[in-house]
C-alpha cells in the first residue's frame, strides 16, 4: 500500500470525529425544537 494511501487512512477517522462533533449539536438542537413544537401542538389540541 502506498504511503499516501496509508496517510489518508490514518487521517480519516479524526476528520470523521471532527465532522460528527460539528453536526451532533445541530441535530440535538433540531430534536429539541421538534419536541417543543409537538408539545405546543398537543397543548393547543387540549
């Protein structure tokens, strides 16, 4: 295997972690917004 390919293999997991770290808070925030919207809809229906 070429050294260049080895380099990409070792770099990839760290890059992936960085991407996940950036995306995770956004996803959690959207879930909270959705839950709040559902609760609002339920309270209006009562």
